[in-house]
């Protein structure tokens, strides 16, 4: 039963990111995993081993696509080649929803390959929401946008990040992929209370949650996805789950990747915060 | 300052090369103070100035793209050395920033750029260029398109002088140095201690240097292809290379064979045997595509396929 119109997949539970070092283990041991998140761009290719592996994964597991380069906040119109390749992958995976970041990363056709932060302005809301709508209309799949971790703020911002997120998803009529680690990282970098963020997000639009680890430096925190989830992030996750109910949750671990079992064990810690599904009377 | 102006200013700063100490440049490309430029659009906080906040992105950008190129061009890095490789990549990306949504294409212009900037690969320019060609071909062969194969049992159609289409992923290279062996040796060295890792093993370094220093010119012809989703290098005879190259150019079989063996005095019987054995092998490797217009072929049993 859907929790809300943007969270129709409450049975997905806890998944992990599909990463190359785990391919062999997954294909040979066939571990029980609720679902895998794939980085879309790794499979937006013509042919070859990555797609061959993906096809084998798809035979056994549910897969959700997560993108890193749609750049909804970039000034250009969506790249047609990018969209065509992404749509072909959507048809292949049958992803029930698709996520990418609420950020920008390119200007005038030049790409940074980074998730750069948006200025929180009404102009940016209008522009970004319009682009999300265009992409969704082309791909014909529900879209949820993810809050990014950031290290800079802009003078021109007219609202908080969570207000900006709410404005964009309302204007685009799309879902949210709420990354509670990113909220924590940004809260430390920008001196705000992360609970204000979690409490300020429109709960009825949250389609998915992300958890991850990060790295602390002397004057800032970097979102490195190379550590276990720390307690303050689990506390944010617990509060998010209280607000949004059972929601597909994904652990990201992208660098210094440990064994499959270790990553999966870390992800499954999320279950202690998730309420049992309602039993039909 | 509107959205587009902020984005242009930020991207310009983020993509400006770092200093030798891996810090953000104190001046913008047009000579203004980077500190003032950052303050114009980025807020400071109680720990970091506007400059320092922008610098985080500047450093992240360069670490990411340099690391991607290092992964894709380990052979070139071994030839020119780690420091010169980094300088080369920085100059390349400064001239040819990414125009693709995927990092996979980051090195797509490198060969062409190096041809215009030989100063970065002297004194082993030809060797370095051959290595770049090979490493880029490997990327293309790894995930290039595949079409249904012409099956070994198929025999040629009513067409007396057919054209053959080669698999899009198949890469054909005419090289001046045996860089296939060199690249494999470099990778073997990497896996045993790693010229590409930060912890360079001192006892590996002289071996690698000797191997590269010993490289003598030797023209080779190479097919970079896939078998069971793994990329392989296959040496070809010059005639075989020319034949395949002519077929890829769209020539008919007879023209391709004539071009391939032009200037040789091979007997016709021998030529037929050689070409037939090549085609058998290439068919087994799946290098030929089935015709675009469907079942134009007749199977070996005589029925239409």
C-alpha cells in the first residue's frame, strides 16, 4: 500500500548500491537483498560487460536507477543524447522511480562532473522545476530529486535549503530522495540544525531515503561515502522515518568499499528504525 | 547576480588549474583577485572564507578529473612519468574541458591534443601517442556497440562481391611501437606494486623504466576486440589489417583484398587460402555483423536464413 503518491513502494525496504567490487559475490552467492540502486551513467553505454552484469542482476533483483549528471539546475536544456540513453536504460531496468540530484554541474555545455550547490532563489526554483518536468515527461517514469551535501552558500539565496527543496518539488510535482547524511554534512558546514531540515521537508513527497558515511576535516565535513553511518545520522534517519513512514532506504558506500557482507550489514541497521508493515484486518 | 551569472563565475573558478601546492589560484584567469571574486557570490562562515569554500570545489574538480585520466591512461603515465603526466592532463583539460555528461569520454580528445602539443611527450612522442591510441581504443572496445554476428556457418549470398560490416566495438590500429606488450607489462607492474598507486614501490620503478627505455620502434598492426566481455589485443599481419580497414571503409571484398595485397607477389592459390583462414578466424571471433537488411544470407545447408 503506498504511503503517499510519491512513495508507492513501501515494500522495498533497505537496499544497497550495486558496485563493481561486489559483482562476483552477488552473482555467485546470490545473497538476499531487497533491491539494488545503480548509478545510471555506469550503464548508459552501447554494450559490454557492465550491461551484461546488469542483465544478470535484473533477472534476480529489483533495481532502482540513481543518476549523477542530469543537473536539473544547470542552465542548458536537457541533453538529448543523455535523455535517449537514460530512457533506453529505464526500459531495460523497469526502474519504478528514478532519482538524480537537486544541483547543477555544467554551463554552456561544459561539464564539471560535480554536484554543485544551487543558489536558493525563486528564479532557480522556476528553472529547476521546469527542467525536472521536461525530463519526467520524456522518460515517463516518476522522478525524485536528492538534496546534495554542500560546502558553499550564496549571498543571493532567498530561503533555506529545505524551503528551496520544498518549493522545487511542489513546482515540479515530483518526489524527494532525502539523503540524511547530506543533511548532516551540510548542517555542520553551514551551521544549521539538521532536525529543522528533516522537520521542514514535505513528508508526503519523500519517495526514498539515503544513508551514508562521511569524512571530517578540521574546518568542514566532506561527503565521501567511505565510512559507516555515524550515530547522529542514524538519529536523523530515525526522525525522518517517523515523519515519512516506511520508505525505501539505500546505503551508499562508494570509496574504500569493504566486503559485500559488511556493506549489507551496515545497511540493514536501518531496519531497527523502520516500523513493521501494517497487517491487513 | 542571476543564476546563470553565478554558475558561469563558479564554474570558471572551479575549473581553473590549481597551484603547484594544490591550492586555488590567487588570481582569476583575467587577473582579478580570486579572493574578491569569491566574495562577490559566496558567503563566508565562521571557519572558512569565501575563497576557501570555493577552493573545496576547485580541488575536488581537479582531483576527480585527474584521477579519472590516470585510471584511463596508465600506460601514458608510465611513459612520461607521474609529474609530467599530471601537468599534461591539467593542460589538456584546460584546453579541452569535458563536453560530455559522462566521464568515460574525458580522454576522447587526448590523442588529437597531444599531436598539437608534442612538448608534453618528448622525447618519446611517437611511443606516447601510440600508447594513447591503444588506451583509448581499449575504452571504445570495452563498451562499444555490438550487432548480431555473422555466424560461422553462414555462406555468402547471391551477392558475388559482398561488403562486410565490422562490429562497431572492433578497433583497428596501425602502430609504430609494440605498445600492446608494453601496456600489459606496465599493468603487471601495477598489480604487483603499482606505478599508479601513491605508494610506488622503489624496486618496481627501475624495472619499468628499463622496459620503457628499451622500447624500439617496431610497426605492428592490432585489433582491439572483445571476447566474453573482456578486451583483448590481437596482432594482425599488415595485409590482414589493410583488408579489414578497407572493409570498414565500405569497400567490396574484391577491392579490399586487392588493396590489402597490393605490391605483394603472393600466388593466387596461396592468397585464397590465407584470406579464407582469416575470414574463418574473424567470423569465429564475431567480428562481422549480419547484414543490415535482414536475411540476405544463405546458410551452409542451403536454406535461407
